[in-house]
């Protein structure tokens, strides 16, 4: 029995050993297959999209929205009150410097001139009368003086003649002053009468301007200095935009500006920065920029909406990559350069410069050929890549950008 039991026990242990050995073999096979699968996956090329690196000019541009304003505005206002008899111009009419543009009822002022003229005549008559009295007083003084010297006239009579002469001289001076006053009053009355002819008398600028607004009609009564017409100068015209602190330092007087407006779609116009405000508005933190725009045909009108594009900085020769090619590794900006055979990539750190839409100027070492633009998150230094058909041609050289 013992020998039989020992035999059975030996067979059992042999079976267990065989099973354990088989298990280790199977486990090893599965482990080998897993290792091979991971290795194959690691060596599989990453599909990417690429683009050629460009070399050429690039510019930093900003587009600002704004509106047009008249270069100068002149408000026509009568200097005297009265009823408007005629308005000789209307909106959009051209006006010459000094032209009569309106007339007021002048009956009252004509009467004032006549009254002043009559007062002048009275003053002149008084002066003539005073002059005649002075001549009589002078003769009387000379006669008294002669009689006094011969001892015929007394001292009192001689003194009375002298006092009368001086009184008559004073009367002549008063009469002369009254004449001067009457002349001044007449001149004032004539001036006020002239004010009933309302003129457009601006001083600087062009000889001709345009009526922009009309505030009064015939038959209405206006007060002195009440607005009657608004006259503007349209050539040149002024474009106004507001900029933030970020762009303010890059602007300077004399810079050229490209302008567009919805009134003339598809057309571009040129202006020039003329004035830059030295202060920022506290409410918006923006500064006012004024541009001068030639407008000989008066196509631009005050109040039109405009878009002004300004070149803030530019480079004549720069290395340019698509914005999609930029990526960050270890907190550093860079790009992945495609090898000449198109099978792998290498990392290049770059310094980012001017951005022009989807084009970015970069500086760095070894920037030539092509860069990865799609699939950046799947590659690293030395990664194998595959490029779709149509992009798999190696770059013949740096792509040049034509200078506009």
C-alpha cells in the first residue's frame, strides 16, 4: 500500500510541475507579444501637416474704427436781432468768403441811420453858431483892449470882455465834441444797418466752403448771435480714431494711413496722421488721433464711418512661419523643423516677433525648410513622421515673399 501511495503522490507532483511550467511559458509568450506591440506603436510614424518657411517682408498693422470730421466749421450768426427776410443759400451750396448769405429786416436800422444823420446836422449847426459867437466875442475883446490901453475902458469892462471870449471858446469846443459824437453815432448806426446783411466772413482756409446745416428759415425772428447756418471746409477732411496705450507709442505725425469706408466698398484711400493728442481720456483710456485726407471732389462727408489701417512696424527681410506652427515645450516657444528626407522632426527654439494675421516673424537657429503645422501634440525631438501625399516634396529652398 505504501509503495502504491508513493507512486500516486509522485504522479500528482509531476502533473502539477508540468502545469506550472506551461503557465510560465504562456505568460512569457503574452509578455513578449505585449512588448512587441508597444515597440511597434512607438516606432509608428506620426501623421502631420507641414508648411514651408517663408523669407521676406512682414509688417505689424493695426486697424482702427473712427469717423470723418470737417477740417473747420464756421457758424454764421447775425450780430443784431431781427426778422429773417431772405436766406440766400441752402444745404450743400458752395459759399465764397465774405458772401452775403442772409438778409434781415432793416427798417428799424435805416431809421436809426436817419436819426443819427439828423443829430449830426444839428450838432454841426450848433458848432457853426458857436463859431460865429466866438468871432463876435473876439472882436469885442480886441475893442475893449484898445479902449483899456487908452484909458477909456475900465478894468471891469476889459475883464468882462475877456471872460465872454473864453466862454465862447468853450462853447465852440462843446459844439465840436457834439459833432464828433454825432459822427460816431452815425457810423454806429451804419454799421448796425450793415449787420442786417449777414455774411460768411471766415478768416483762414480756402476761399470756398460748403453749407452743412441751415437752422433758420425766412420769416423767423432771430436774436443776436443766434446760429443761422453752419459752413464747413471739406478739402482736406479729417479722420478721427482713438487708440489705446498699447498702440499709442508706435504712432507718429506724418505716418501714412490706408482708409476704407462703407460708402465706397472695394476702394482704398490714403491719409496722413497729422495730430496726436498728448492726453488720454480718463473714461476710455484712449487718445485721439487726427488724420488729414485729401478730398478734392468732396466724396467724403463729415460723419462717415471709416476704418484706418496703420503700419506700426515692419521688416524688409524676416523669417516667417504660420501661426499654427508655434508650440511650447518646457515653457519655451519653438517649432518642429522637418528633416530633408521628410521622415523626422527636430525641435528649434524661437523668439516671436511681428504677427501679421496668421503669419508670424520668428528668430532662431536652423530655421529653414518646412515646419509642422498640424499634429504638434504627437511629436517630440527626433520623432518619426509621415506627410500626406502632396506635401511630401522636400522644400527646394526658402520661400520668398514678394515685396508689395
